[in-house]
C-alpha cells in the first residue's frame, strides 16, 4: 500500500489486512456493531435541507434512530443553520455537523445517503427532484409539490433514479388512523359512501410594506422557483397563504386526510373523477393573502364515493370520518381519539399507541426501505395521488366551476384548468 492510499483505506480493508498479519487487535464493540450498538458503516447518513420550525419538530425523531446519523444541514437563513448545528452537535456530543448555506453543496457530498427536506412548500417537490438526481434518498415534508405536473415529475424522477422516497404524511404510520382504515376495509361500517375531512379556518393577512432583506438571508434561494416579489414580512412569514408559494390549508393539511381516504378506499394508484369547490377568499382591497378563509370542497370517485373537505372552525376541530351504510368511524386529529358507530367497533382497537406527533414509525419505515430498496408507505405515486386531490380542489375553487378529471391521463375536461396543471419556474430553478 502506498502512503497516499492511507486516507482511502476502508474499515473492511483495515480489518482484513490486520487479520492477515495476525496482529492482535482490540476493537470496541460499538465499532463492530456489537452489544446492541450500530456499526458506523451500517448507519444511514443524512443531511437536512430547510431547518426551520418543522425540521426542529422532526429532528428528535431522526436523531434517536441508532442506525441513522445526521452530519450536515443547509438553510438559506444563517440563524436557522446555527440553531440546527447546535441541536445536532448537542445530541451527538461533538462539533461535527457541517453547515451549507447553499443546498447544492450538501447534495454534492458523496458521504450523504439521504436527505430530510423540511423547507417551505415551494421547495418540497423541486428539492426532492434535485436530491433524487444527486443520488440521495428522500424524506420530504408535505405538501409534496406545488402543482399536479410537479407531482408527476417527482414520480418519474424517483422511478428513473431508483430513489427511495417517503412523504411526510405520517398518519399512515399512526395506530389510530391505521385502525380506522382497517375497520373500513373490513366492512365494519358497511359500504362507504362519504368521507368527511375537516381542516381549520384560514387567516386574512392585512397589507404590509416592503422591507430590506434581513442580514443572513439568501432571499433568492428562499424564493426558489416562485415569481419574484419584494421582501414583505407578511408575505414571507405567511407564505402558506399565497398561491405562488403554497396553496393554503386545503393542501397544507388536507393532504393528510386525502392520503387516508385513498388508502382506505384502495385507490392509491388512481383518484376521483370530479371536483367542485367554493370558498371565501380575502377581500384584496383590505387583505393581501389569497387563499381561502373558509371553503367546502368535494370530490367524487367513479364508484360514487364522495369526499368532502370542510375548511372551517378552529385548529383543534380537525377530523377525518368515514361514513358507511351501516355506521361510521372517526379519528379526532387533535386528541387522537377514535369514535365509531356502532360502538362495538372500538372493542377491536388495541390500547395505547403513539399519535401522529411521533413520526418515529414513519421514519423507521423509510430506513427499512432504504435498506431493502422496496417502496415506502408514502412513496411518490401514493403521495402524488393524494396531493392531486387537494390541488384539483383548489383549481375548482379558483376557477369557480366543477371540473371533471381523468386520473389515468391526468387531464381535466377544461382547457384553462389544464393550463394550470403546471407553472413556469423562475430561472435558474428549473428541472
């Protein structure tokens, strides 16, 4: 071996050479993966892109996985980069987490296997596509895309590159929701005819003034593919309520429930055929936000099952209910309590179970899939189909008319709606 080869010597080569030389070697059990420890060579190495509020809620679920290690983070805000590094270094008891103001530098690293994407909605789909092209597996927060077309791009890209992808619709890995879906599939409430979903009332944001971009912000990267707007705090802090950067609460929360509806009805690879929605939009003379304050959105499947999403009430009032001709079953999202009629259904539910707030089982499913290379529970096709429902509801609401949809061709019967299937991306953030 040449001296120049020393830094490229792998652990396996080192052990093989020392064994061949019959040199006594004492190796800690943790290095070999003994005594319940995970060998460093067997850990899935992660980086994080977008390390704000949602990422900080998720990171403990990742960090306490013994066969996973976070080594790098990226964010367009310097304050969030510093906070994330502190959190990760504190967990591992070292100073090893590296920071990358430009996410492209993180994706270029060969020592990273997978990424957590917890940016704002405008970056979820495109960031996942970039990560897949860089050879990384992906856990992406929802809503997974900005448009229906971007969803199909995500599916096709992950398929092309063999990417293991998990959407952050973690209720599919939660006992309460899994129980409700199982009861529906077993026919415990008879033939399902309606699925009710409720999300909360949206805000109306007053007009605000342009301000200088704060120090430590890369506003160009923050905007990403979306049209340029001056830095207006209300628009930036309330990005969920503008059509350019998100699509309001119907998509932001509704995709959790449409995912469950698709799963329970065994429609993960298809979708409804008709959409109709109405809502209260903020008065533009008084407010700058654009997405609904309240709304009622409906979809209908080819077999006649109807999905109804209500945007109303308070945050704590959200729920999902399956209604059949012999009863109903509901999950209260705030409390994780399951109720049903007939009540005898509840005797079949096991006691305990973790709520949706603990994403550990969902992350474990991703790690298992990374090793087996088998699809996750919320793989790209599943996530895209659930997301399509919310996006189509919004298009019906914005156009003010009923839309018919072909889930095989992924086309509407409406030329204007079809033009809204995708948006022009701002350079250089293109596919």
